[in-house]
């Protein structure tokens, strides 16, 4: 790995009590280029813009995918990643679906650890704080023929992240727009999936909903995801979540919630969740909770579901009553080293001095 440290680090002007998520970037980034059929050397370099042509294939044809993951600092200042191998596996699955060459473990895991270790001072400490890390791959060939690109860039950038505690939101159950199609790229973390979700979400916002519950493209009768997250429903004391498929992202937070619910002895069914079942459960009072899970905010609790012009209100439960909030707490306690990690999910990032090459 080539390491080039920043000569003008910005860390001394970073205020962990006053920053905004997503547009404050740590001092360094990882980059690696693919050319002539192979990936080159991984470079850890100062964060900053890169020169690209508007004819770059990644922006013209959307051959791009990414990951979202976090690093946490415990009360003693030790730094941990959460299930990074899962993100490594998934970025290569996304890459394969988009005809992007797979990356190596060295590029992903070693690059990630070196970056997080070097910029560990950027990881805010305390309740709900973390470093959100964005590994990504995009096509860089300067060419307008619609074909598989012959050049790519793999990069890792990161931004400090604050509290998980977001206000409960109202979500609209989609009866027209779809996030993913049969045989499409829904299970990949393809950049284009997010682009396609913005307009329907904007329309939902105009109707007073913060997010959309995406339903299947063929019938709109089954839940698939919510916003950029996987979706969970609690009816009486049973949790339901749709099975992953070519249309549903295999969320790492989703999988962690499933394992944590099972550990607690909560009944959890991974099976298709129909809109009808949810609307009827709301009518008879057995619908207790509906929530989304994802890396960025961990849990987003829903206070109302919009369906065909009606707004179905949901009860707001306390931490003790809520499966969503208590499972979130179990997860965050493991992520931040406040609880024993019986699953082996935490990965320590050793505090090592990196030599500039
Ligand atoms: C997540 O929930 O982690 C996401 O995928 C959100 C991200 C696009 C900011």
C-alpha cells in the first residue's frame, strides 16, 4: 500500500459537537485503479477531488456501486469495525451484477483498516456517534459507447456520524412506483437504485410522507423495503420481514436484527409480508410496530403508514415495550463495545503507526 499523509490535516478544526453528516470528510481516502485487466496498487492519500471527464462511463451509464459501514470508538478509545467481511462480500456481489471487476480482500479490508487507523481521531466518541464509511467502485473509462467499461476506480471515503435517534416518520406504501424489478438490480447496492428512488420519494414528501415503503413491481401487494432500508413489521408479538431476493438488498443490519431477535427468543418470521395483512392488523389493533433498519440510522420507527389516501396511525412505544428500539439497543451495545459480542461481529482496528511510502 502506498501511503501519502496529508500535509494540511483538517482534524484540529473538526468539532465533534458541531458537524453535519455526509459533507464533512476525514483527512484521507483510499483509492485504487483498474486498468489493463487488473487492479493497481492501493493508495492511502489526502482526501480531495479527482479529475474526471464528463464522458466518464460511470456517470453516463451508471456502472457504479457502493457500500455503507461504520467504525465505532469505545469509552477507552479503542476502534472497531462491524462485520466488515459482510460488506466486502456484498460489494463484490454488487460488482458482479454490474459487470464490474471484483476487488480483492487486500484492497477492501486492508485499505479500510489503514484508513480508519490513520484517521481514528475523526471518529467521534459517545452515545450514537460513529464514522460512516463509504467504499465505492465506479467506471472511469472515457468513452460513450454503451458497453462494459475497461477502467474503474475503487475508493473509500468517510464522514463522521451523529446520533441514531431520529424522530419517528410517516411512510407511504407505494401503489405505483417500484424500487426494483424482477431480474433487475434491486439486490445490488447499485448507485442507480438510489437515483431512481429520489423522484417518487419527492412526490411522497409533497404528500406529507418522509419515506416510501417499496412494494413489489408486479402487484404492489407485498412489502419489499422502506426508503433506503430493510423493513420489519410486528403483529402482536411476532416480527415479520420479507425474505431477501434479487429485488431486496441483503442488509447487514437486517441480518443482525434477525439474529438478535432469535437470541432474545422473539418469534420472527422471514416470509412475504402483504399490504393486506398489515392493513388488517392495523384495523384489528394487532399491528404494533413497523420500522426500517440500515447502517446509517440503524432504526427508523414509523408513526404512520399512508395507504390509498388513508393515514394509518401507529402507537409510539417506549424502549421497554418496543422490539424495534430494544433490538436497536442490543445492536448498538455490541457495535460500541458496551456488551459482550457473542456473535463475533466486532473487529478491532489496531492502533499502529503507518509509515509513509
Ligand atoms: C443505510 O441505511 O445505511 C443506507 O443505505 C443509507 C445510505 C444510502 C446513506
